[in-house]
C-alpha cells in the first residue's frame, strides 16, 4: 500500500514537471513575439507591427481553441 501512494506522488510530480515544460515551450515564442512587437512599435514600422499582431492573434486563437476543447 505504501508503494502505491509513493507511485501516485511520483506521477503527480511528473505531471507538474511536464506542465511546466509545456508552458515554457509555448511561453518562450510568445515572449519573443511580444518583444518583437515592442521593438517594431518603437521603430514605428507599421507593416511589421501588423504582421506580428496577426501572428499573435493566430497563436492566441490556437491556444484558446485547444484549451476549450
């Protein structure tokens, strides 16, 4: 019985590590897009601001759709 609870705790810890890893996997490209957006706004480059906003919108729509399903 003790072994079973230890395995359950280990599985729960593994799930937490996996969730953090996936959040980093998604978060880093999002952070890069936001930094690029700030740079393009500062440079007043409207074309790249629009392109970056479109990409951010697509990423947000994809994440929202995956979360809702």
